[in-house]
């Protein structure tokens, strides 16, 4: 259903989850990952800033609602966006 937490193990169970002990662990996790998937949130903005336009391929993907994408306010050039109207179903489809 819409609004279900994406942190539960029944959604995308094949994707590894990490629990950060502090902000430094969190930033290191984002920096070291080869692919980052988020949902139009602060984590995507942080991943965009951390990854930047470095020499290595940065794969940052974000699910975003169509109205958010159309506003083009909180979007970043190094992020690939997947617009949709139901982020929960979009994550399952991905």
C-alpha cells in the first residue's frame, strides 16, 4: 500500500541494507557504493553532493513524484530520475 516504509525487509529483499552508526559511516557508505537508489529526499541530495562529478561512474537513481520533477526545484544533474505517482509501487517495479 502507499506509504509503507521502504525499510521493511519484504520490499526489495535482495538489496543489502546498512545501518550507520553515525554521520561519518553514512557518508562513507554513500561514497563507497557503486549504485545509490533513493526517493526524492535529502539522501539523494547528499549522494549527489558526495559523488559530485568525479572521475568514476556515479550511478545515483531517484524515484520522484511527477509534480516534484516538473517543479525542477530539488533535482540534481548527476541523478537519474524515475517519475511516478506511487513511489511504493515504483520501487517494487524497479
